[in-house]
């Protein structure tokens, strides 16, 4: 896995505040990581 300085913890907080359940949370977090990594490289 590519390491990044980006703090992903706020994505988790946003997903919880949005009312997502745990599986959606994981999916959204992985998708967000993919988008962020694509933009960085």
C-alpha cells in the first residue's frame, strides 16, 4: 500500500456523521483513498 501524509481519520468521521453504516464506511473510505492517491501521483 502506498503511504501518504494525508490524514484519513477525518474521512471516517465524515462518514459517521453522514449516517453511513460500517460497510459503507469502509467502501467510501477506500474509494476516497483511491481518488486521493490518483491525484497525488
